[in-house]
C-alpha cells in the first residue's frame, strides 16, 4: 500500500505540536515568491499564530547603521480584536497562506496605529550605557523582562510604546553582524512567557537572522555583478565607438584642411559612411540585446511556422554563398511557449552563425522534433572547424566572440531569450566536425499541466 502526502500541509492545524506547526509556517517562505519583508512577516506569523509559538504581538526592529529602528508591529490592537482574530485563525481548513495574507492586511491597516507607535523609535547601538531593547543585541542574548516598569534598564520611550510589563527580546544576529530584533508579548491573553516559549522564539530568531543575512549577501553579490558588468560594458562600448570615431575624425580633417581630388574625396566619404554604419550596428546590437524582457510571460506559438519562415528568408543567402540548408521539421510539432518574435531572432542568429562558421559549398543542418511530452527540440549544425573547450566555456559570456568584428552579444541574446521562455540551450562541438546548437522549448501541453 502506498500513501501520498503533500510536501507542505496546506491547512492550519491548531492541534499540531507547536514545534511542527512552527516549522510548517516558516517553511512557507522557501516555497513562495515572497520578498524580504514578506518572509519576515512569515517569521512573525509563526511567532504569533495560535498553533505556532502563540504570542499575542510581535514587534520588529531593523538595524540601520549604528541605529536600531522601529519597523513592523504585528498583532491586535485591543482584547476584543484579539478574540476576533483568534476566532478567525481557529477556522477549520484555514491555510497558512491565508493566515499570512491576513497578517499582511493587519500590518497595512495598522500602519498609522501600532506600527506608527514604533516607527519613530530609534536606539543607538554605539552607546556604552545601553538600555533595553538594545541590550539584547549588544549581548547577543534573549532577554525575558518581567515587571518592566520597575526595571531601570528598560528605555522609558520603549516601555511607553509597548505598554506591557512582560516581554521577550529576541536578537537577530548572524556572523557577528547586528541585523535587528524581535520583541514579543502577551498583552491580551496575559499568559506568562515560559522557558519553552523562549526556546521556540529563539529558534525563529535564528531563522529570521540567517534569512536577512543571506538575502543581504545575495543583494550585495547582485550589485557587485551588475557593477562589474556595467564596467565591462562601458570599456567595451568605449573601444567599439572610439575606433570608428577616430577614423571618421581623421578623414574628415583631411577633407576640411587640405584640397583633395575627386577620387580621394570619394574614398574618404566612403570610409566615413562605413564607420557610421559600424556605429549604427553597435547601437542596434546593444538595443537588441537589452530588449529582452525576462518578466514577460511566455505565450504559446507555432514553432514550425516560425522556423520555416526563417529558413525561407535565409535560402537566397545560402544560394548566393554556395551553401545548402537541409531541414528536417516534424509536421506534428505542438505549440511551444515563448516570444515568437524573439525566438525568430534566435533562430536567425544561429543560422547566420552557422553560415559564417561553414566553408562555401558546405551543408547546414536544421532539425526540429518532439523530444517527449514536455519538450520540443530544435538543432542547428554547421560544418565548421568546431569550438575549443576553452571557448565553449565562455560562449555565453558578455562580449566574448571568436569573430574578428563581432560584439559578443549574439549568443548571450540567444541565452537570455531561452531563459526568459523557460527553455534551455546546449552546445555540442568536436574539432573538425562542426558545432551543433540545440534549443529545448517547453510544449504548450506541459505549460497547461503546470498551470
């Protein structure tokens, strides 16, 4: 006998052990396209939901330089509202995502109420005489405060904002870096915070801190890669533009500064026109490359019709250059997912590359077939000398090219288009036997199954 269970239980189970419910709620952040703020809301939901840790309210502070600043405050505003929320959260069959959405609504509604109370609060992390809540992150300790009104270490502004006598401070630290703090209380149930609650809250704090730290590192890496790419692009564009401009300037000076016969004048003007067209090509290639929109949703289209249109367009060039195009296209190809205009450019790009890599009198092979129920494959094979392993490893890098006058954006454009439509591109090459580029597109039927 085989029993199947969902990887994540979709329902909110109020009778599950707290530890299991806690992990179930937090694990939602790994399976949903949440932002950093939403993922922190998931953690706060785990801390305040009835089957999670079960605190009444969660207050989030974020580190900002040498300051700890007030951020979000999740929870009810009154005992009556608390009872109403607990009734909602006790609804049978209520899903975790509904709870998170409910809490998102609470935060947006309370932006000028509860969150508005802590947003102006900020505490220095650099002072010697630290007060609570900063003491928790300074000492990297969970601090359970009872009889707060009698405790001199509690900051009066913070005590006035939170308005309770018992609360728990959970520091958010990772790799020695202060990232923030979560403060929890039971303002309405008046339930005493027990050691087991402290342990579960600490576990949530560790997960929240590591998530913030990882997300921050990822953002830094993205920014560094972006700046490196911009720097490389700036250097490349400068090189591409400087040479034509230098040539144009020199030949223009000759025309302006010295008399020239008709033949020399015409030669100079033809060189200037050629360099202008070279600049136009640089601008076109860059604009074409940047035009790919990875956020555009792929749409079903007839791949075989697009491929046949491109082949028909390329036949005159093949005939003029003494090359043969052999096409083998399955008539029963299903529609595939992608941008038909961009895919047409991809096919055209690969066939032109095959022309340029193959000697006159050779044959270019183009094939399209249904690989299986989920994928359709298109291959373009040239008759060139092949590509070395070192060059293959860099084929899809910006500005890498094996052509004398290439910009190194064509294959990168192909890669971006295939990524945007959820497809793949593979390269097979052997010295003396040519190169095959193989594209894989998701079929429309597979897209429907996933939907």
